[in-house]
C-alpha cells in the first residue's frame, strides 16, 4: 500500500477575477517579496551603517532591471519560440487587438533568475557609482532579501503548474494536469515538486545569511565586505545544481 505524506495540487494561477481584471498568484507573490525585501534590506542597511533611504531609492531601479534582465535572458535562450510566425502577439485594449512582439509578452510566462541576477548586479554597480556608495556593503544587505524573495516566488511555479521535476512515487509529490505534462510523461500523474525543494533550500540559505549578518553586527564574527554575497552565490548554486537535474522544462 502506497503511503502519501504530501500530495500537492495547484488550485490554478488566478487568485480571483473581477471583470477584465485578474489577480494572479505569481504577481501577488512577487509583490509580497518586493515589500518584504524593501523592509528587510532597509533594516540591514541601517545596522550596516548605510542610509535606510538608500534601499528605497535603489529598489525601483533594481526590480525593473532584474525583470528586464530575466526576460532578455529567457528569450535569448528560447529564441526559436519567438521568431517566424511566433514573432507577433497581441493584447486586447478597449476591444482592440493591438499587435506587439511576443518577446515582450512577459505576462505569458518566461523569465530566468540568471538574467535577473546579472542585470540586477549591473544596476547596483551603476547606482553605487552614481551615489558614491560602497558596492559590496550594499549588495551584502540585499542578498538575504533576494534569497527570501526566491523562496516565496517559487510558489508561483506551483500555482502555474510549471518548473516541476521528473515523475516520482515518493510519499511527497506534485500532481500535474495532463495539459501541462511533457509528452514523454503524459501517462504520469505525479512529479517531483522541485519548486518546493528550491523554496526550502532558499529559506535555508536565507537563514544562514541572516545568522552570519547578526553575528558580524554583534562583533562576534569578522566578515570582509562581499562575504555574504559570495556565500549566497555559492550556496544558491549548489542547491540549484541538484534541483535543476530533476527539472523537466527550461
């Protein structure tokens, strides 16, 4: 007899719809991540001796650059899906179908954390040079929020029935509707909940970063500038390495 410890099933991508307006879980989770990150990084900046207002000024630039970078990175590696007959898409505005390049249709899905990290880092470099702020100190107070935001944002994949793993019979698993399954696994119902694996891993990374930050702030530990940023990259990459091996999609 099969013992099931946890069987997850998405209720769908939309939290609710009111007329033409719909609120999607993914968008809500990203908004929550940004707000939590703003407050957390602001507090860490104050403890680091930086101006708390610095994070308020940086955040809009950082978020915009990260979203653009995440989309560019994804489209670049999936360019075949945005050329030829797929080049054009459309949006409905006032009952008019307005043509737009499908590459900018980010609400249709397709972003990559690698691009967000690259463009986000570049935006921080330019911002710090402009404001004459210490780059490594600034980025060290941001990476805990990044890890926390990733832990929250991964649940958007759950609601969208995406970024899941290979089939599994483990006591914990994720049900994927037929239309979202890869053709090779069309007869399989349950898959590895890789979104959950990465969410838990990112909580672990977040915990390590906050623990070390507090130790350094109390003077119980000496951390050179940039230490937390490098630790984040190493620990996140280690987790992503084995989780990515279970994934079935890009």
